[in-house]
């Protein structure tokens, strides 16, 4: 019986979604980044001891919008990120382009 080669995560992504730059892969990468950001927001909110409603009140928004953000179901404006991190959590927001 022949042994199958163990695939790296990158090789698996290439096989299942296409190589970097393809439409399917770009869509996956975007969803992954939105998920990562939504988890950062959720974690910071919990660390601050806030409910979704309290966060919404601090940034002048609705609880349902905070829920959609935390579930990665919406695109965020930079101004919203600033209000969340700086105004609500008292943290500085820095973006690094690599």
C-alpha cells in the first residue's frame, strides 16, 4: 500500500481554494482577516467587561451591529474601528501594511 504525502496547510489551501491571487483564494483570505478582526474586537470587549449593548452605547450604535461585527458579517469602516478601540476601549489603534 502506497503512503500518501502529508500536505502542508499552504498546499491544502492551494488544492482546495486555488493558488494565491485566484478569486476563490482571495475570498477566503478576506473572510479569514474579517474573522480575525471580529475575534480581536470580541476579545477586547470581554476583557473590558462590556456587553455588546454597552459597547454599542459607547460608540453610538445598535447592539445588532456589534453582533454582526463580532460574527464577521459586515465590513467595517476605519472610523468605526477607531471608535471601538480608542473611544470604547481606551486603546490606540495602529495599522501596519506589510
